[in-house]
């Protein structure tokens, strides 16, 4: 109930009552004249300063103010006719202690001049101490938040930002405007799916509107420079002692590194899983921890059969001593350089592999296991073997080529009429050898078909396309390619000079057969061409057809002719001719 003091009630108070009210009231009261001399003071004020009435009354009030400028300002304002309300000041007590006070004062004037003032002084020392303590506590709280590496900011109950730390400004890429920016420190907000999020629907807005913490809601912020960053907010409402909502605090966990780590882990996982190499991890006891699809392809075990088993299940008995040495190096933090060894598949088959082994460390840097990369080198071993075989074959063939060339030069020299003829014939025959050699190189010296060989050797000659063929598909051995190539060249050369390939009439047919008894027969038949003069003269071609080529293939050769017909017949064991036939001893 509000008390109303009426004029009647005022009149009912006696002078003694006013004196008692002034002297013993709980509020400090004093009266000073226009110069500041103390005319009267009550007990509350004397107690506040720890002085007696005799000491205090008659002295100048300025002497008791620690801040002279403050009391001078109060007196000047009163002299100007102004009233003073709750003016902060600091009084110095008799013992030297300071009292924080608020002064309210009004003057009594005569003819417009100040006669004296009535001052009410409220001791707010304790309130100021509490206020300073709270301010200090708030300052220390902000210092703690400023020192945090994580973004933190606060808002009032309306969502206006009241504080943010340096980490929040750095994360947002901007300086939020205190008391203006709402809900969040970022320039723009998006959902984790990339849809723009209105600011009044952001997690902090939800937390304040619904008065509850919001958790596990990822968002994406955009900086003024256009860059984006994913983050996880932790908005939490703040309440006073009575439980009333006063604002909110939010901490933003930057997920950029985590997302980058997750993406890197996903990429690494995809690389490991899609790798053709076997990639396996194991602990320091040799127990398999991870097993990729490459490991399943190489060793035959599915992951459920391999994970949890000891790695020694892949090691043959005669290589079991490798694992202790490997573990010893891994424990020492030494990467095991690539080396070739043998491992065992699920079906018991042994497979040559190249192994690379590296230590695996945990987040603290402690070695907890090893990563193994195993590459199947079976194909490489086979390739190395084939290369060695091919090199031996090439070496053998080159020697044969040298022997053939030397023989060819010798025989050509015997029968050439001039140096120019010698040079031309040698060049043509070496080119014929070169064509056979190119054909073998194109198929990695595995051999060539008889038909391909004939086409290659006939191609340089006019009307070579007139040659027809008939016979089963037959892949010749490299040796047969070489000697039959020379024979076909000599036959084409002779035909281009004197036979079917020299004119526009006749036919040239090449046939070959293979018997069940493993005999190979080939016939070169020219019919109805120009009249044959004579081939009895023993030239180089005759030597090749009757002796060199047949003997190289372990067979016999016959060269026959009539007036308009030439026949060359070759018979040899298939083992000496075919690339896949078992050569006779």
C-alpha cells in the first residue's frame, strides 16, 4: 500500500519529530552554505565518515571529497540553481578509507542567491564493489572466451549479438556489429544440403524462440569473400537466477578439417578398395585388420575369412622366417623396402609377389601395426622369362642371319656378272630377309602364318597379287619363316624375270598340305606363262630352293620345269616347320 503524506499529516509533525527524523534517519543528510561550509549533519553521515560533529560541522565539504573536481561541479550546479540527482562521488573517511556515494541535493535561495543546500548521500560502496566484481568477472569470462580457439558469441533475448570472440570473427571472416547483427555471426547461412537458411530460422534463433538447446544440426556459413565453411553449432539459452530467459550463447565447431579429413579418408578408402594390388593391414601380433578386394583377388580369401586371422596363413613353410624379421623392423619404425618373395593362395597355389611394408601409427604417433602392399609379379616373371627366351632366340636367329647373309654374299659373288649386279642382288636378298624379320618382330618372334609370309615376300613384285593360295592355317616357326622367306623371294624374283609375274598371262598357285603322319608338303606351280628357256644353270636361287631351304627344314626340295610350267615342291617334317609342333630330335 502506498502512503500519501497530506498537508494535514505534515502539520501533525512537530519540530521535534522533524529533528528526530533528520538526526536519526538511515540516510546521510547534511546542510552546507554557498561556499561549501558544513552547517549541519546527521548521525548517519557522521558514522559514514567516522567523525564527530565537532570535527565535521564548520569544515568545508570539499575536504572530505577524494575527487575535488566532482564536488566543485556539484556546488557550481547548485549555485546556478540546478538540482543534483544521484551524482557519483567519492568521500574520504577519517581513517583514510574511501566511500563510494551518490549525492542528491537541492538549494535554498534568497533573492536568487544560494543560501544553503540540503544534501542526501547514499553509500553505494558495497554496490560498487559488487558491480566491479561482476564487471571483473565478466571481463575475465571474456578473456577466457577470447583465448579459446573455438568460435563463441552471445546474444540478448531478442537475438542481438552482445559479444563475440576473436575466433568467431576469424571463422566468419567479418566483424559482427554488436547490438545490430542478429542470431549468427556469419554473413549468410545454408543448410548442410546447401539450401539458404533464413537467419530467423538458424539454430540460435530456434534455441531462443523455443527456449531449448539445439544440437546435431550442421550448417554451412558463407564469408564475405565468397568462401564457405561447414560448422556444427551448439546454441544454448541463458537464464537469470529466477529462470527467466536472458539471452543465449553459441559455440561454432569448424568442420572444415574434419570434412577434408573425411573426404581424404573416403578417397583413400576408394583408392585402396579399387587398387588391383592387395592392401592389407595387421597389428603387431600379425593379426589381419583390413583386407581389400585386391587381396581377395590375389589370395582367394574373402574379407570375412581373412580378417582376424594371422598373416602367416599366407606364408609358405619355407618362408615363415620372414615374418619375425618384418615385425622387428616395423616395431623399430623402419619401412620395409620392396622385396620379392613367395606367398600362398587359399587353394594352396604359390604365387610370386612384391611386398612393400610400412608402419601404421595411431593418433598419438605410436606404432600399432603395419600396412602391406602385395603385387602379383607372376606376369612380370613370365615376361622376364619370355624376354630371356626371346633374347636367346634373337641371338640364335641373328647368328643364322649372319650365316645366311655370308652364304648369300658368297654365292651371289660367284654368279654376278658385275659389281652393280652384285650390289643389287645382295641388297634385294637382304631386304627379303628384312621383310621376314619384320614379320617375326610384329608377332614377338612367335612365328607367322605361311600365307602372311608369302604375301609379304610377293608384295614388292609387279603382279604379285596374282598369286593364289590354298592350304590349312599354319603358323610357321621363326626358322621356317626365315628360310621359306628366302625361297619365296627367289621364286618371285625368277617369276618376275622369266615367269608369270613377268607377263600378263598364266597363273601362279601355291598350295600346302599337312598329313596326319606329321608331314608338310608345299608346291609352287606356275602355268601358262612365258616359255621357260632353261633353269639348269645353278644360280643362287636354285641353290636356295634345292638345298639351303630344304636342309634347314630337315626336308627335300625339287625344282621342275617344262615349256610353260615351273614347279617347286618342298617336303619336310611338320615338327621343323610349324611353330607349335614338337621338333624332332
